[in-house]
C-alpha cells in the first residue's frame, strides 16, 4: 500500500518491491476481496480510497511500533521508514538541519513529502505521513501539536528592479513581473494581492523550486516572496532589497504528529523542535 501511494502506479510499486505488476495487482485484489471494498482507484496515478488511506496509516503505525519494540528487546535495528510532510520553503532552509540531525541518530530512513504549508496536514489525515509541519494550529484527530515558531517571509527584488518597477508608495507598476512557486502558492498570492497595482495587472512566472526563485530574483527576473532565512545574506550583501515594511509576513508553524508513544517518532520530534528553536522566531 505504501509503495502504491509513493510511486502512483502498480508497475513502479512492483519494481520497488521486486515483484511483478501482476503479483502486485493480485495482492491488492485479495486484500479488497477480504475487506469487501475497494482500497485503490485504478487511475493514473492510482489513488487510495478512504479505506486504503486508513490501511496505509495503520501500516505505518504498526511498522514504527514494531521496529521500536524489537530494538528495545534485542537492540537490533529493524529497517523502517518515517514519512514527514513539510512545506518547500522550510525544507530549503531550517528543516534540513532537523532531518540531518535525526539521520545521524537513527537507522530509520526518511521519506520527505513536500506541499504548501496550508495543506501538509492533509497528508497526515490521509495516512500518508506520520508527522507534518503545518500552518494550521488544530491537529487532526489522534495527533499531537507543538508550536514551532514564526517563519518570516519577505518580498524582495534587486535595487535596479525596485527603481524600474516600483513607485514611491511601494506598489508595483502595471505589468510588473512576480515570481511564484506554483499555482497553489497561497502565501505569495496573498502578498501579491496586497501589493497589486490599483487597476493594473501582474505578470506571474512560476518556478517550482525555492532556491530557483531566489536565484531568479537576484538576476532581476521579478520580485518574489522568499523566506527571510534564505534572503538575509543577499539583503546584507546588497544583491536584494526588501521592497517595503508591509511586504514582511510571519507565518506561525506547527508540528502535528501521531500520538503513538514511539521512541523513533519522539526522536524525530525532538530533532525538529531543536532546529525550529534555533532558526524560527519564538513567541
């Protein structure tokens, strides 16, 4: 089930498990016959039904608890995987410190899934992840929540771009190009809407990578909303400037994670909290 959810197809899942696609399909069919309901919708990519998501979540919980139990009884390290959902900007900045810290302390492998911070918790609800960095303060049912800190964003551009495209009031002129992560980039859209020229239009370039957006802004391709952690050095060097005081925004981030009592999950949570305390804005 996890292989299907991760790869999106029977062929890729079978390849990952070292079996044939026919054998993979047969196993799922046997499971569905036993449950009396469909667990996988055969689309491209495949999609788990509500029952399939429940099974996936249960399988990940059992795997974690089993690995912890065997380790506590025999001191043997059992192969297991922890899936974590996080927004792209966090992964490109402070969160990487957390996962490298965890990897140095545990034999458990990590499967990092990226999504907008407004929707990462949906991966937790679906059973696809055991922990998620989210902008939502309310955790899904059966989960704990911890406030991690404030993640600052700032709208930036080059000094030359600012002079060419922005007026004295700090608003962009008609047709000013802006760089966004993707169509679901809710944060950039919110700030862009606040700064939108009155009665004017905005040209949007989509770049699916946080570091690429920062690099494109430095090259003068457009203005962009980027994490303060990533932009601070370029602002200090003068390569970029903050467009206006109102272009800064602090987004509260929370960690949601399953209430399992797993030593492995507790270690991951501790590593994430430690990194957040070092890099995010406290209350």
